């Protein structure tokens, strides 16, 4: 592991964004002796955060990004949610002020090795699986990044030689400079974030920056089942593939109920007996996790240890999470499905008649493929629409000739409508295909509201 640690002592640095990543970046910079200024577009933040900033002697501004945020600055650090193309940052670029993201900052301070995962869907589950597998083999493995724990926070608390398994979004990758994972994984690619990117090509380009600084000493793992990744050429990196659709002469693939690995002259298998997650997408995540773990561990990889990790994995909340059976109905919380493609994947997992709840805030997605899938799905009994995307989804349904749906004014009313439409033995599936920012702060809050509403309705009686 190379020592990349540095010091920003005395440097004038602005941190854009005061959510988790921004706070972690400030903490890391403060320990390095930097002179920090913080700027946040939201006009209000928690009082505890204000007290914390004042204790650190960090001046800040709320509600806007002023010229003070870029004047006489040596560096700008962006939180993932900050668009690097806003006017104040374009001006900073013209003034040749270096701009990096929180992930790049953490990497520059860290002594650890990185295993990074990106893709349109499945990232969180895959990094957690990799973390479980690696922890069966080696000490000091930390899962962090876009999954909810900022990388800077881990580096600040534990800056010794470790292994960081990081979930990286396209937003985070936009602002890397030297970030170089030992193993990078690209899970899949489909339409998303067209409210941020002007085209699919630019979104794809942002994702592929994960490979930018890798060399032949490193490894890239690509999902050959995803057409854009099958075509991706990476001549400067050792490239491997995985699949759940076809056997591979070299790489990792699913055969029956086991994962087969073929690298060079080495063959191994990892059984999926006892792996609790259902659905083809979760099988794909398992193959990716096993492949990435092998490429990182090499001759230290133990198939039996990987099997144990897969068997013990319980899954993550809000990702096709079985909530329970109430009044003869099964309820599944898939609030993390914030795009049509992941909802299509969820629909591949249902095994009995289902009432589906979809809708939310708009990220610029096209719902035509989802509408076609729903219209042709034999197990979809009814669809309940909610959120700001109702009109857009309704138009897609009308074009697909699907009529079994109803609009609702609120998310809570959508839950009650879905229950009323379901019959004994049915499943009520929340898989919104949309972001949650019309009524909630995030998919977690939406999923928690779904679960708490059911408990109040059924368990309080």
C-alpha cells in the first residue's frame, strides 16, 4: 500500500455542502490544520451542526454560495450532491482554483487500499457483500462511500493500512483526480440522473471515470450481461467479466446454484446454498462480489469463507425487503428502487398476484419500458400511482394499453389504496421507480414511512 498522505496545513479551503460528506471533509481538513470556509445552499441546518462548526472556528454561509466561497482559495472540496457546473464553480475553474470531491480528498489522505463499485443499480448490496467476504479473510475492512458513511469519516477515524470497499456514484466520480482503486467494479448501466446529465453519454462517461487512474497493476470487473459494458474497452487495465446469463471461458459466472470462477489455470466454485436474497439481480450482485473479492485477495481467497459470508448476509433495508404478512397480505419494501430499471428487476422476483405502488419525484426517466413490462406481467393485479410523476407514468401506461391503475394524492393514501385493491394471499409491493423528494428526504424515509404505516394499521389493533 502506497502512502498518499498529505497536509493542507494553513491552506485556504472551501467545502461546498454541509451534509454527511461535507461534514466529514471538514473534520478531516480541520485535523490537517487547514483554514476552512463552508457554504451550503439550504438556508437552514441543524443547530448541533452550527455549534460544531463554531467550536472548530469554521465560518460558514447558508442559503447561497457567495463570492467569498472562491476568493483567495487554494482548494475547493465538493460534496456529491453539489453540481460542479453551477456558475460560482465555473468561475472558480476560470480562476484555476483546484476543485475536488470528498472521495478524492479522502483518497489523498488515506494509507488504505480501495476496492470501488459503481453502476446504475445494486451498488449498496454489492459493496456490503464484498465487505462481508473480505472480512472473512482479512482484518480492517470498512464499507463506506455513497452507501451512507463518508470515506473521509473512515479515514479520519482509522487512518492506518486498511481495505476500504467504497460505493461510488457518478456524482462522486466527476471530481476525482488521483483516485485509483486496486479493483474497480462496474455493475450495470441504464437510464438515470437525466435531471443532472444532458445525455446518457455524459452519464456513462462520468461512470467510467472509475477506471481513469488504474494501470495494468490493477483490475476492472465488468458485467458482460449489460450491453454498454460488453462494448467497453479498457486497454490500460487487466479487465475481467462476470455473467449470470452465459458461461465464460475466463471470468466469473453462475452455473445452477453455484458461482464458477475461471482465472488463468485456476478454477473454483462458491455455492449459493443458504444465500437469502431472492431475484436474478441479487444473484448477479453475488457473482460480482465473489469476483471482486477474488481479484483483490488472489491466492488468499477461500471459497468456503465466501460461502459463509453469503449465507450470513441478511440484505439491506429498503431493497426488496420483506416487511411481513398482515391480514393475509405480504408486504415488500423496495423503496430503494428509484429508477424504472430497478423496478423492472423487482417485478422479476414476484411469485404471486401483486399490487404495485409506483411514483415519486422526477429524475428525467422514461417510463415506457416499465409500462410495457407491467402491461405484459401476468402477476400484476393493479398499480397505484403516487407523487409528481403520476401524469408521466399514466401517459406511458396509456401508450402501453394498460388500464388497471389509479392516481392518489399522497403516499399514505397510496398505501391504503393498494391494500384495498389486494386480495387474500396477494403481495403489496412498494417499488416506486422514482426518487422520493416530492414528500420525503430520501428513499430511507419513504421506506420507513411505509413500514411504520403498516405497523400502526395492523399491529396497534
